[in-house]
């Protein structure tokens, strides 16, 4: 029997709740395809800090490194807001991305026809939207040195460094062009080259790499304009590639096209098959244990794991179809609820989708 090792990092708040639903769906896939998923649970974020006084203990990193895929919920809780920056839960997320060299973050924003009415935007605007945002994940102002807060001439001064090397841009550009080749061969690179030197290099390298992919139609857009265009006419986009911070912001914005942050999955990939899969949403600690959060983003992240780390493309399609069919039957978690539908909780949504996978 084929078997895959998965490190489960539930994290904080509702993270463990949604990961549990993802596991249900993976187990249904395992049953259907005769594959054995072996899980090892480790701590990350505030949960790890409680036990180890660090949000990213070595045991967690080594478990992740020796597994076939990492399945993560979310990190962070307001109760850790006063901790020093080096031990805050968010630091663990950046740390594990770096430790596993997960430089390519794929964030699809696809509007399910069944949910067009859940979007705050006009149906004709969002119907048919299918965008893949590719966010560089291990560079930029997130990791650039020097950084800090210090007193300069008696004035408190905070600074970070937005920095990219040509190699970092080149490798994410290759991922982007390869992804675009498998989609509709349209790639938009988002930068701020009218102001930032680092963006001018970004653009130069993306253009260089484009020579190797003559079939892909490449365009460039400034990030402020892209933020506006994503709402004005989202269907103009297919694949978007951008740096770490622009991608962070634009992907949250893009989640409002399908209508809820609870719907968007992500895959963080390296050069190897090892990837990390997590919903793009946060830990929503106020909702912990209330059985109300939407597990679909996490379940769709499991589908990405099947596809990108395990090569189980058909199983990934099954999970997506199961999500669609459950939505079609009218089941909704509170975040996507509209009148006339049937309201369900986190665990029921997971059960319904898992059952549909096997059906
Ligand atoms: C995300 C999150 C993280 C980020 C935070 C929690 C560190 O917003 O994955 O988009 O900024 O990358
Ligand atoms: Mg974010």
C-alpha cells in the first residue's frame, strides 16, 4: 500500500479545528484510492510557545523536513500580542517557510458558480473568475536585513529592507511561467517599478526569463493599479506573479472575489516535492471551538497537497468536485450563508465533503 507522511501543524485558535476537517477528507481519499496517510502532530505558534517557550521548536522543523507534506492550520492569538517579536507566533510561520525553502506560494482565487451570490461584488463581475496568485515567500521586506527599531539622533526610527537578488526573482519567475503554461498562458507581473529600485530589477529579470517562454503573454502592472483592477475587472487576470508583501496584500483582497477568506487555499512549494499546505486565513481565536468557521479553504489546501506533493491529480479533482457538490446541495457555513440555504457548522461541512469524496 502506498503511504505518505504528513506533519500536522494545527497551530492556534481555529487552526486545529479546520485541520481536523482536512484530515477527514484526506482519510476519505485514502480509503477511495487505497493510500495510507500517516500523520504526526507537532506544535507551532502560540501553542508551541506555551510548551517550549519558542513558537517554532526544532522538533517541529525536523518533523516537517522528514515528512512528505506539511498541513498547517493557522498561527496567532491576541493573547501573544505583547510577546517580544522574536517569539511571536507569526515568526514561526516565517521561520518554517524559510527552513523548508518554500519560496513559491500558490494562492488560487476561483469563484464557484454556486457562491456567486456570496461575493460582496456584483455577480457579473465575479462569475467565472479563476486567478492564480503566485507570491514569492522567502524574500522581500519580510526577511531583508538590516531591520529594526532604534533611536537615531534622538528620534525613534523603524526600518526594513525590501531586497531581492536576481536568483530569487528568477526562480519564482520560472514557477510563474510554468504555471501560466498549464493555464491560459497569460502572466501579469505585479511590482512598483515606477518608484522602487528593487522592483526595477524584478521587472528586468521577469522579462529575461520570459524569453524562455515565448508562448506566454507577459504583462506588467503597478501594485496600486493591480489592487484597483482586481476589484474593477478581475476577469482580466489569469496568473499573477509578485513579491512577498504585495502578494500577501493582493491575495487577501482577492479572497473577496469568491466572497470569504474561508474559501482560499494555498500551497507553499520548494524545489523538492515537500510542500506546506494551509488556508490563507488567520486563526480567528474568537471563533475557536464554536464550530462555525469554514473548513473549505483548508480542505481545498488538502486537495493542493494531493496534486503538488503526492501527484494524485484525480484525487485532487475529486475533492474539488465534492466541495462544489456540497455547495450545490445548499449547505453553507455562516461566513457564506445566504437566505434559503442550509446552515451547517465546521464539522458537518467536513463530514459532508468527506462523504461526497467517497460517494
Ligand atoms: C499570510 C499571513 C502571514 C503573512 C502572517 C500571519 C505572518 O498573512 O500567510 O498571508 O504575512 O505571510
Ligand atoms: Mg496574509
